[in-house]
C-alpha cells in the first residue's frame, strides 16, 4: 500500500515496503541524496531530517509511519541558492572538511536554534551529541553556531 | 567573507566545495547512480581459520534478481605491499573472520545480500592464532604455511613463519653502551589496541565495463594504486583500468589501499552493467584496515646528566591475516620510536606479525602515534629515574642541526629545540588551569614528536585557457583536508599572477592525470603542490615568451599579476594574460605546462637500516604538545583541561585551514588516547561491530585546542610549505598518557585510558604490561643472525 506524505513542500507517494527506512526512500526513490546513510543504526546523525519540524534520524523511521506527515530535508533549506543562516555561518567559519556529516549537523542546528535562538556553547554541544563528525573536532562547528546565536 | 589577497600566496582562502557540501548537493561515491546499476554484496567467512572444502553457488545463483556471482577463480592474482600474499577471495584457506569468499551482483541490495547468505561454504576448522604472543610461540600454527612461495615485491625485509616482515636498525655498539658503569638502564613496555578510522563515507565503489576497459569510480586516496592492484588481481593490463574519484567523505588512511574495487570490477565485466558495492557500517567496523594493535619493549642506557648512550627496542605490529600496509609501516619505527632524540647507539626491530585476524592498514601518522606514546612515556620514566626535569631532558637531547638520527641521516636545522622553547614560554605565560581540577588529581606533560612528509612521485599538467583561467590536472583527491581546493589553487595562482578562483582543479582521473603516489602521509600539498608549481613555472615561461614579443620587452622584465602581464615598473602598460594566450594560439598553439616531483633522496648511514622502504627522512616534521588533565580518583575519568600545540608547518599557506586540521587531528587522537579501541573475541571476530560499542569523540568531548604554527624550518615543499594534516594526531596519546601518569603517580603502559583502566591503575589492580614474548636479549627477537 502506497504512503503519501509531504517532502520539502511537495506531495509525494512511495510504494516501498512499509518497513523501508525513510532515508532509503529519500535517496533511492526521490534522489534526495543530501541525507547520508552512514551507519543505519541511528548513531551518527548524518541522515537527520525534520519530521513535522522535529529532527529525526531517517534511517530509523519506517516509511509506513509517514502517511500525511511532513518531511524536510537539507535540500529544502536553501531553495533560492541563498544559504540558510546556519549554512552561512558554517561557510563563513570555514568549518567544512569532508562534509559527509554536515547535512545532518545543519538540520539539527536549524531546528535547535529555531527553538533556542540564544543558545550558548554548552547547549549547542548537547544538541549535537547525536552527530558524529570525524574531521573537524567539532570546535569550529560549535564556534560558528555560537556566533550565529550571538548575532540574533 | 574577506577576499583573498592574490598577490600573496598566504591567505585564508575559503573552500570552494563548502557550499555544496552544506547544501547536501555534493555527490560522493555513495551518492552515484547509473541506469541499470546493480548492487553487490560479499559473502564473508564466519570463522577465523579453516580449510575450504567446497563453495556451492547453485541455489544462490537461482535466487531472484541475481545477475552474477564471482569467486576465487575470477581473480587469479595476489596483491600486497612488499609481499604479494593476499588473494582477493579466500581460495583454499580462510585466514580471518570476515574474509570475502564470493561476491554477488543483483538487481537490489537486499537480493544481493540474500543470495550471498545462501552460498554454501563447507569448511574444516583449523587452529587459529589470534594474538601476536600466540603467533610467535615456538609451535604456533602458521597463518601462511606457504609464505616462502609468495612473490616478493620489494627486496630487503627478513621474513619467516608468522613474521611477515622484519625491519631493523643497528647503529653503533649498544652492548658496550649498556655495559658502561656510569649509566642507568631504564626499561619500559607498552601495549596499544586497534583504532578504526570511522570515515563517515564507508568504502564505496561503482564499477562499469565499457569498450573493453574497466571504469572504477571509487572513494579512495590512491587512484593509481587502485588501477595497478585491480589489474594485478584480475590479471589484465593496467591500461585497461580507469579510476576516477568523486569527493571522498573521509579517509584518514583507511582508503590508502585498494580494497573493494576489484569485486565490483569483476561483477561489472560479468554482467555488462554498472555495479555498486558499498560496505555497511558493520563491515567497516569488522574489516576496516585499522591502525594496528602493537606491543613495544624499549630500554635505554642513560648517563646521570641525561645523555642517551644506548637504546634498544622491539616493536611488534599486528598485521592481521595479510601483510598489506603493515609491511611498509615497519619502516616508520626507525623514524618515530627512533626519532626525537640524539642516541649514542641504537638497535631497533620492527616486526609485522601475521595473526588470524582482520588485516590492518594505515591510519593518520600510522605507527607513529603509538611509538610516540611509547617513546615519550619511556622518556618520562628515564627522567624520573635520573631525577631530571622532563622539559630540561628533552631540551638537551632533541635532534638539532647536524645531529644524526637513528639510521644515521644528518638532520638539517634547529627545529625541535626552538619549538620546545616556544612551548616553555607559552606554559609560563598562559595561566595554568590547575584550579579547574578542584579535588581531582592534576597532571601536566609536554611531549615532542617526529613525523615526516611521505614525499614521492607526483605530476601535474596545467592548461592556460583563452579566457585567462588555468586548469590544473593531477591525480590528487579531495578527502576533506582542503589541499585540492585551497593550497593547490593558491600555489598555482601565485605563480601565474591569477586569483585562486581563476584556477580550476580537475578531480582525479587516471585517464587524464599522470602517476601519483596518493593522498596521504601529509604529502599532497608538498608533492602535488611542488609538481603543480613546476607546471605553473613551465606555463609561465611559455606565456612570457609570447608576451615578450607582443610587448617588445625581454621576459625577465615582465611580471604576472592580477591576470595581466606587466612591464616591470610600468604598471598598466602590459596586456591581459587572456590576450597573450589568444596570441599564443596563433604562434605556438595553446599554452600547456607540465611538472613533476619526487623524493630528493636524503641518505642514511650505509649499513644502518635493513628492510626499510624509507632509510632516511626526506622531509621531517616536528610537533610539541602540552596537555593538562584532571583525573577523578573515584571513577578514573580523565578530563582534558587544556591542550596546546606548537606545530612545524614550514610555511603556513592557509593558516585557517591548518588550524582546522589541527583541531580535528587532536580530537581524533584524544579518542584513541581515551576511549577508542577494537578488541578481538575468542572467535577471532572484532567485538565492536557498531558505533554504539565503539565510542568516537562527540561534540561534548570538544576541547579547545590552542595552536601556534611554527614557521621557517627547512623544507623542500613548494614555497617552504610542509604537510599539516597528518601530524596533529601524532603526539596526542603521548601528551595525555604522560599527563595522566603524572597525575596519578603510576606507570601508564596502555591506551586507551578508559575510566576502568585508570581506576585500575589507581587501585593497583591493573596488571603490569611485561610482554614475556619479547626477549630481554635484543638478538633473541630478530630473525637476522647475531654477528659472531
């Protein structure tokens, strides 16, 4: 039975098996490859998307649960080529290295800073505890997010 | 964003790939798709050591969606580095838990996995050796009973039984040094476990077979190695293999070897369709080419005033079931454990030992990280024994200008000494964070480390285009370090008077770019950078010859700046580079330059080093780290209170990018020092099969890394640069290990320093590491014969 849900503002249908992880539907059916299936066990956060506005690891969300719900992926953050504020802060601070973890990190920070726009470094680190980055050592990620929060 | 100043090669040039990576648009190998693409899965062994009786694919090949199955017969060759001991598929023997036996291509991933599981493998279990102590026991079963028959790819290493390779250094008379009556003898033993790279992008490949050639798109650091190894394993000419490399989602040395590419290549040829093979995280955890577990015994004869007159050491490196990179890495011991200090005499043995465990490989500052840990902890034990301040001891003994290294090479320039002075002043002026320790135990340590740039052959071609832009073609790969998007365009732009944004850098394609040793060992900026600079000089010569005629001015009075050729002293009188290129099209043809680079060939003392791939360091790099820790006496938890780095970078072309490498490298080192370790179970299988059981540093573990870039050391690198990405991890377990030992007042002999281990040390419950399988007489530990 097909599932209908909204992805980045568009009505989409997937005929995939109900237990198929959302990340596979996004990547294989809709060619939205921003979310990365880096561990498939919810430990690395690289596949994070927003489900009804809340960050979830899309490798652990069966597509069958999504009827009528709304998914936002990293591809939707900057629809007009202008970077979102979080993306812009990351670019300005030269944070990115290999880049595989950033779609997930950007989604988590987008959601978190919307809720806590004035967050400090400790809150930001706590918010990122589900995202593994093997390149940067996180320091600059946190600095960039703090700078953005202070600007608001 | 500030605009880079193009007149100076030093600038904080932003990454051109950051935007797409942040937008989720970058297409890594795992994101590649082709029409008709098949998915592959491997059938792996679930036993560590066995004889294969039968592999039956009858049922599996009839399963839905299955298009092809590859077996040992499809890959006749053997591969390796130094020794060709490694078949692509287990043939008659299974030598480790997880060894590939067959590969399946099917319409979907699930179908491929189901068919792989349905392959019937009949085996007869054989005894397994799971530790180096077991492997070196007198009657140990041999992992490779047929080791004598293997093709030797590099001469010089001594081999025998479960010793895959032995490299030795002998300089001077250590026996006489240890027999002196004015010396104190200090002996230390160390053991470290395996570290997994955990690149977020797993190893991944998409292979196709077109017009009689293989096209391999892969997540690798070494496109030319993949080309050569795939050809060797498949038994086809190397010219039939083309390798291209999309952006790589992390490497750290894991992708410095050919691994999964040949499976996909075989299946692509069999099916005539593109085949994708991506290792699952579990496969990455269980079969990653880890930083090897190692065991080290080191002893030194030191005078009361701190002169090291003799040093002997044995390093055992677990290469797992196949030699691979470990054969090469035996070389590193001479330059890392044998590094840092002036030694009156020295004997070092570095042995790669076969065990029935997953093969190990290269990991950032490979071999050097644990050898630096061992050397610096040993140095602190020496200082304690002779009653000398550790900083003072290091200042007196570090290698300086004209000093002789372990293999007898003569070092150029005073670098480590002034770096130590700088750290000492920094320690004195920056406030200590001791008060943060509160009621916990406080410790501090300053340690030194020696690494080197793994130079060697690189080449570059530069096309100067009619619009005035330049295209650089190399086999370099962007693995995240930024070299391809920052250092390279900066160097080329500087030579050609362009802005770096006018320099296009071609991604690696072995059909377009010439040979390259690969992206690793801190060599990219140095070797590919030097080749690119040479190519730019070639372009510049040709460009100026044409401009000279156009401007009626000799070439030596012309200069290139801001996209123009100007007559010196008469700015504005020249013409644009684009106009010169267009003129060149009429008189000489398009402007293209080529450049090449290789190692300069620094020499060791003849007869000192045996079995080494590198006898002397062409380009040494040094680092000084300082760390303050607080240890909770109730839990054993270690908190890093401060972390300072003075790093020799030659010349910092992009300081901001180097800082980023240091922050990341130190964090990776803290993971290794404090909590990352893979262990082997009784069945020979790695016990940590997920990111739930293998703990890497997370955001809450972030430590502010304070950084001081030391510039001006001698360097053969382009514009005086040295590689900066490899070395930041080198000293970290040493700094943490020494600081923790100082805090708790106990010997630290192992990493990682997990809370239970540290608590065990505090309570006196942690057993000493004494390594009985390494004999007290150095000669008992080597296959080479004692001179009579």
